[in-house]
C-alpha cells in the first residue's frame, strides 16, 4: 500500500495512533507521545488488538500478514490514514512545545524519508527487542487506549 493518505470512516474521536504492541521501540514511542500531548488529543490502539483490527477494517484495510511483523506506526486523523514517516512527522506536529517544528521534514520527498524509516522499522525487533504481549497502560492513561475503553464498556454492558 502506498504512503498516500486514504479516507477513513471511524467512530472513534480524535487522532488514533496504531502501533505494534509487541515492539519495544513502538511502545516506547507511545510512552514518549503521552506526556508531550498534554491536551490528550491522541488515542492509541495496538495493531494486534481487537480495537486496532476494527480501526483497520473501518479503513477497508486488512491486518498484517501473520508471517510478517505489523507496521510500526499508523496515524488515523481527520478521516485519513498516514503511514511510515508521514505518520511519525504528523504525530510530532501534534505534540506540545517545539515538536511541531519536526514537521518541516515533510518537505523532504517521501521516498527519502521512508528509506530511513523502513531501515529502522525492519531492524526494530533486533535492536530494541519485543514483548510476548502488549503492555497495559497505566490507570491514569487508560482512557486514551481504545483497547482499555472496549474492556471498560464490556464490563458495564447489560
């Protein structure tokens, strides 16, 4: 699939960051985003979770091939989906303080940006390791995770 943004029809509010839930680098990226997003705009779901699969289905996209690692980051915002370096830079643009300045790299042609992105993504398990399961968010942050929201709703269902 190319890096161009595709329309999306999602019922979740706000930008959604889909991440590889077993990747230490990806989980660390989510932990990096949370304190730098004081307004709480970003919501999160692992690509392996039911919520992540629902978001992908809502986009008309299938989940990752079982024999291949999932993409590391996907951003769904304003009815569009962004992948690879475009996702990372748009996430940075939505953070507090000086992080939006990183978005200046969007002027660099996507093939060049994605070359570096793919190199890191291809080696992320080797360099940063992986977990056997996605870690659970801290209680104070759980409202930002679609998976945790689904679990709360299931507990309160009649």
